[in-house]
């Protein structure tokens, strides 16, 4: 039986310090021996890297390629297993590591549980984000998959920790026998005698995507200060004078936000802003709390885990900040940030868990259904009380 890696069941990321392991991968010579990064000739010459002669080698510097931070790398190395035997710790094991065959070993040295329980491998940061966004606990997550009678149990396990029917965005080609920091390609060729062979090589260009996929998703941008106050435009119609009452205007704007369909609320707010200068000014300057609520409804834009809040370094969200610009920047992904892209990827994974999967019985298939939790906005705009395994 060969060695294999086990991946995070939520994000399909590696269960190791991604920065140090990526550096070890990239500084491996043609003989497959990792070299110290400060000693290996760089950039490598043709045939002096992992790839056979004639195939691409990295052209950028090691620092430009492996651009994730030390903190980013450590995020992926902090992982646990979820199973009933840890019911006294919220169903979450102590820190885990992998042995040479990909098997999980808890930090207390215990291994016997592996054959007794179905369990999930998951980064603690991913587990925290998933549970907070879907308003579930690790127990509810496990039971949705493995409790007696669960449809999910009909399909067994694939052995790599990934869950069936989920689209692991951006990771499809990376979850092989080991995590692919550079995606592995295969090219058919012929030798001097005309015999067909298949060359195995790593695509250096694919490491550009690796950078944002391995940036920790808890490093969120902070909204800027609100624009300086100025004299508001005058209300140019007597029938609109009621909108000059701040509290009433606030209630009207909040009522336009549809919790079930955020796109409707956004379109309504933007349409109101085009009516006249007064409404535009009210939307962009005087009523930032409306945009804060909109950011909260989107969920992924704001801190929701204890780790997120620690990254922000605040204990409450100030409604006087420029939440209007913050929401627009996040929706447009401008400026494009690696952490923001990965955060949005994590949110899309949560959406799949909340939506679930089902199929009707038909010829050759059986009725099948799985779903867990629902996307929800933070119940309050202050840090949550951390579970024991989140600290």
C-alpha cells in the first residue's frame, strides 16, 4: 500500500505547514532531493529541477513564488479530527499530525480510535468558519454524514478525507498522492526508438494560483474612516421632507434590504441613490449602519470566528466607518486580495453544505439526500464566545 495524503474535508487544503512544505518542494533538485533554499542554484537550469529536460522550470525568484507568509503556512498545519469519541471536547480531537502513510495521529499519541469511528479531517480554522457561518456544531456536522441511517454512509469513504458530491473549487488537480503545490501534468512522447512514453512534469505557472489558495482566509480588510461630514443637499420636494428625519430614513433604508434575496436589496439601494442628490448623500454618508447590516447579511465579508476577530484586533464593529465603500469593494473584489479570494472560496464551500445534495430514486440509483445548517448573518456584531477547541 502506497503513501497518500489526507486533505481537509472542507477546503481540500494540505494538512501541513504549507509554507515550509512548499519551500521544500520547490527547492527539490532533479534527483528528487530537497535542498536548502539559500544553497540551490536559482533559477534552475533546464533539467536541473523536478522536470525532465525540455520542460518548463520556474523563472521567478523563490521569494516571488512562495509569497505566502509564515502565519499563512501555519494556518494549514493546525487541524483536528471530528468524531463522537471527543464528545467532552465538543467532538473535536486534540491537534493531529500525519504519519508517513497519511494516517492521523492525535497529539496525545492515541491511534486506536481510527478503526472505531468514522471521522472528519479538518483545519480548525475551516471547522470554526463552517460552524459559525452555518450555525451548527461539530457534532451536528458529523451526524449529518455518519449517524445511523444517514444516506451519506451508503457510499463509504474514498480514503483521502474529501467528501462526495462537493466541488472543491480550485483544488481539483491538486489532491493527488501528495498535495500539488505545482499541478502535475502528463505529456506523451516518443523515445529515440519510437517507443511511446509519458513524461511527468510540474507546471510552474500553476503556482501563481497556489499563492491565493494557501493564503489564510481570516486576514480580512478593514473598512476605512467615513468620508468627512459636509452640509447635506437640500430636499428638493415637499413630499420628500419626511426623509429628512434621520430615524425614519434609517428604517426605510433597512426595510429595503431583503434577507432572503440580497441582490434585490442591493438593486433597490442603488436605485434610490440615483433618484436625487439628497438620497445619494444619505446612502453614502449619513446611513452607514445600513451598509454594515448589508455586509453582515453577506456574512463572509465580516469576522465571524474568534480567529477573524483576533486578526481585526477590534471588539466591536463601528457603524460610523465607511461600510458603503467596504461593501462595494468586496462585491467587486477590488482591489483583488489573495485572502479575500480565498475567503470567498470558503463561503462558496459553505453554500454547498447549506444547499446540500439530493437525488430521486431511478434505474440504477437510490434515493439519496444530505444537507447541514443554513447560511446566517452574525447574531451580533461583537466577537462570539470561543469554544474550547477554537482557542
